[in-house]
């Protein structure tokens, strides 16, 4: 299971940042359907990762993606309700939260690879 | 057993793929609904498919509908992956899904449901095989049935061309039965014995002359 988790972390780090950029473009373009799809996608990825991490760690996930998942859900329900008001604010919160999750994942990847866990800009 | 995993979200797709591969399944993946639909139309298509509900291009429910409306496809057991509520589950099942799993999924539950799917497709395939066998056998059987007009005296049967056939000729033509001729004890007494007797007596007459 731990091997799968490492693979999933790689997969998340390789694909989720691009989703976030697409999400920013969709928010700027006011494309509600696309925002909903991307938020759904990001939520799925974060929730899956969080769940696997918590089952590997015996119930305590180091990913701590609850807040990120919640923000994605808020985006989805806002789009379903047809309201894009405040989506810029929601997006910047989501971006901040995503960055926190990304850093936690990156530092785990570094410590696994035997690299120092600090130094955020080496990516 | 081959299984299709169709999900546009890469982390869940990878987890499904790894989980199923570790259980010995041969996994084929698709990143969207259109790709899934292409895979399922192939003659070598997997007989189990796990389709995510929300996918760009074509969603999982639409893939289900197409599979069920298409003719000539293999027997495919479809499980829908959904985070949606109960009313969506009904829509999915009505579109032709066999089962559903909610996301995030429990690996043990997923495997158990796949085993159900494997059992069902296996039964359906066996049944289809037997039907084909029976159809092939039936096409070889000539049918002998209905009302046959028969002469009360000589027992000939009138055929479709209004010609009177010997019973054995008629049956041979209309069925796979064949005849070997013999003599029953009654006829032996009635016909053959007198003939044999007359043969034995004839030379005596000749010698007496």
C-alpha cells in the first residue's frame, strides 16, 4: 500500500498543478461547467490521496487535504447553483490551500529520496 | 480477467489500476468516455468495466447507454463510479449499469463487486454458448410432424407431390432415420414359412415326374 501511496503522490504532483492552472483560466473566462469539472477532478484526486495516506498511516493522513476538498466542493456547488460570484476569492483560497498540500507532498517525496526536506523552490 | 478502468482523474485511475493489478486482473485504462467506448467496441474488449460517472467527452452513463443499445458487442458487466446521490444511482442503473460504487471506494468492496461481475458474465457467456450449440443442432434436425395421409391397405404415404411413397422411403426423406429390413415373427409364420415350404415341395414334385 505504501508503494501505491508514493506512486499516487507522484501522480498528484505531476498532474494536479496543471488542473489548477486550467481552473484559473476557467474562472477568468467565467466558464461554469469547466470550473465544476475541474473542481470535481481536483476534489477526487485530493480525496483519494488523503484516504490512501490515512489508511497507510493508520487513520492519520499527513496530506491534510480536508480544507482543499472542502474548497473544491464549494466551487462545485456554486457552479451547480449557477453562481460565479466570489469565485476569484474562492480560487485564491483554493490556490493557497493547494500550495500547502503540495509542499507537504513534496517534502515527503524529498525525504523518501534522502534529500533535505526544506528548500521550497528547488522543484 | 480483463477489466477496463475509465476515469479522467489520474490519481483515482492509478489507484484503481494498481489495486486491480495486485489482485491479478489485467487492467486496460481509458482517460475519458470516448476512449472507453472505443475500447468496449473492440472484439477483444474486457468483459468487466468500471466507468467514472463524470468524464469529459462522454460521461459514464452515456457509455453505458451506448453499450446496451449496441448489437453484437460482448457481454460486458458495467460498474459505475459515482460521488453523486441516490437519484443519480437510479439513473445510472436505468441506463444499463449493472452495479455502482461510491467514491472514494473501498478496495475490498470493489473486489467483491468485481467478483460478482465475473460470475455473472461467466454465466451469461456459458448460456450464450449453449444456445448457439442448440441452434446449430436444431438446424440439422429434419422435422417430421403434422398429419400424414396413409393408405389403409398398403400403408403407403402420400407425399407433397401427390405421389404415394413407401413408408420407409417417406420417413427416410423427411428425417434422419434409416431403415434396416428384417422379418417379424408373425410375418415369418404368415409369409415366409409357406414360401419355404412350397420351395421344399417343388423339387419333390420334379423328382417324382
